[in-house]
C-alpha cells in the first residue's frame, strides 16, 4: 500500500500540492484522505484507478486552476461527471482527476423553455427540476447517469424519436479549453467548438455549464412493459421489425432480451427464465398513445403486460434497479439500419447462453427526429441508424471476467456482418480505441481533428475516446 501511495505522489511535492490547494475553492483529495476513494469509485467496478490528486470543483475557477495545474506539471487529466462511462475514462492512474459532482445546479427558465445545467448534475436532477414545470429534454434511461458525459457523446432516450438527441437540444456551453481559458460556444460564438462538443465527447475541454432547449412533456405519459416468453422470441422480433418503423415519433419501443427479473407482475415460475421484454413509452396525448401502441400489443400473447399512464419522471427511473453501480460490466455495441434475419438468429442463439442472470442484450429504437438532422450538422454522424444494439455483460466476481468478456466479444463478432460498422461513442469499452476514427466519427473525424488541433494541440484532454489533433 505504501508503495502505491508513493508512486501516486512521486511527481507532486508538498509545495506543489499547497499551490493547488491555495487556488481551489472546492476540495482537494489525496490518496488516503477522506473523500478520495468515494470520488474515484465509478459505476463500473472493473475500473480501479488511483489519481495522484482529485479536485472536487466548486465552480469554473476550480476547473481553470485544475486544467492549468495539469498542463504546468505535465499530468494526465481525467474529468468525472456522473462516473457512468463504461470505459472508465472519468478516472486516471497518477495525474489529476477533476470531479465535477459538486456542481449539480439545474436552473429552469419556464418562459424561455431553457435550462442551465452544471456538469455534475445527474439525469434525475435534471428531470426533477424540469418536470416541476412540465418540461424535459431528451436524456437517457437511467437516472443516475451524468448529464455531462451523456450529452457530450450524443445522448438518446425515450424522448429522442420526438425531440432528437440530447446534443440536438444543446443551445450553448461554457467550456474551459486546454489553454486554461473559459469560452462560450454556441451557433454564434466559437461555432467550430459548438459543433465539435455535440458528439465529440470530452476531447475539447471541460464543460462548466450547459444550456438546453426544453419541451413540454407529461407530466403523465403512456408507458409500460410487455413480457413475452423466449420460446416465441423469433416471431416477436420479426413482428417488431415490421411494426416499429411505422410507429409515430412519439412512440419508442426498446427490446430487452434477458432472464426475467423478479418483477411483481410476473408469475414466479417465469422469474429467472429467458424472456423478451418490450419497453415502450408514448410522449403525447394518452388516447392517441393507446392507438399507437396497439400494433406492438398485437405481436402475440405475452406472459404479462403492464401499460398505462404514469408520471414521466417515474418512468425515467424505472430501470434504475437493474442498473445499480458496483457490478463488473463489459459492453459491446453495434448500429443497425435494419434487423436482418441473420442478426435476429445470431442474437437469439447467444441469449440462450447468457453467462450470468444480469447479462442482457438490448435493442434501442432510434429514427424519428434523430435522423432528421444531417450527419455533418453535429459531430455525431450516425443519422441513418434505426436500432442501436448494446450487449450488456454484467457480473459480480472477478473470476467470471474472462467468460463474460469472451461471450460479449463473440456475439459482437458474429453480429458484425449485419451491422453498419458505426458505434455510439458512449457505449464503447476501454479496449476499442481502434473504432474511434471510423466507427464512432466516420466522415466527421477529419473536421474534429482540425478543431482538436486548434483548441487542444498537445492533446491534454486524452482520457476519452480520443480524437488526435490534426497535426499530431
Ligand atoms: C447504466 C447506464 C445506462 C445508460 N443509458 C444510456 C442511455 O439511455 N442513453 C445514452 O445516450 N447513454 C446511456 N448510457 C451511456 C452514457 O451516456 C455514458 O456512459 C456517459 O459517458 C455517462 O456520462 P457520465 O457523466 O455519467 O460519465 P463519466 O464517466 O463521468 O464521464 C464520461 C466522460 O465524459 C467526459 N466528461 C464528463 N464530464 C465532462 C465535462 N464536464 N466536460 C468535458 N468532458 C466531460 C469525460 O471524457 C469523461 O471521461 C448509459 C450508461 C450507463 C452506465
């Protein structure tokens, strides 16, 4: 232990650390101090990294101090928002970690229908504040995810087919770039930076404030689950691929293939058996919603169905119990423009041998407003994708690492012939750096590299799915 502590602190003398402490309004944590371990612990328990120093920022001035400190002492720099990134880039070994979780303010302007959100806010923080005014913007499906990481990579959830990706609703950001200056980026100011941060991840600086557009949503929406037996999975998926593309943008239906959790509305004998779960929500008039949902309900006789009106804010937390922090996780993800016979056959074959009861394959329905935005309008290029498939491998014991990771990789390889080759950057694990250029950014990569060269020529911000400066 003493060796580890020594290694973490080799570069940082007490004088240097005092200099940092004197500049920071928030907290500074060193290894062994209270607050250090909780700040470096993130959602994915596979990640166990030990920064030399952690700064829990209280405001933009702390971020400026942290960025300048990293630059001056040539330290790796990691940025933590909600700590949910599967690759674990929120934490570095050695170096400095900027922990934004102390900056969680969300201020809603109900007249202008906009929100000012600090980068430590979670999706739950944002939804609660916005729903107090019957408003919302598209975010993800797990309320403990960070607004910052989700938004900077793209961001999609139940509202996206109607209102676009999270990035399509970013009006501006305040961002500390590698030279330590705070800039504003919007359509009018620093438009190149504004383009790049909408999908380019944490490559361009530390965002200290987001401004979002809001939409009237709920407060009640039609939502629910339909659970089918796995024995009819092929039929359900073949029916789903026919009806889903005809759904109005208000309706979004995701498919989850997994062993049934002990949901109270499922008969006990179904618990633990493979099932096909259709999770859906309709954002709009409840009666119109009932009509729109009917073709999904008609796909077959399920084990159980619970569909009805419910508060939107509650729906946004519905999957939290299945996605708690502290488990070991490994993900693989593919984009699809259609669900071919081959992709259905392959997925069903692998779901019959899930390595643990927590593993699942989910299929998120995209399209609608997401695909109305041109591929070059933001850094996120995948505007023709109809389904994102994520292989969620999840387990508790390190002894299961090899088995679980192999299962995910094999399924991923077997599905590759049916996929576009593209990938959503926020679903990439740490060992996929080779997919950043072509897979995550494709035709937008060169332009991103130019913006990176302009704002971060020495690649200070490299703890991410890294875009290399054009001149590198
Ligand atoms: C359980 C779960 C459910 C999910 N569901 C969805 C979903 O429904 N839809 C969806 O789109 N995604 C979803 N995701 C993926 C999610 O978008 C990414 O994991 C995202 O990176 C999480 O952001 P974070 O702030 O929590 O993560 P962190 O790990 O804290 O940050 C991720 C990265 O973002 C960058 N970053 C964070 N804060 C800043 C900042 N202030 N300035 C600059 N860069 C910053 C850094 O590079 C950092 O490494 C889910 C993830 C999990 C674990």
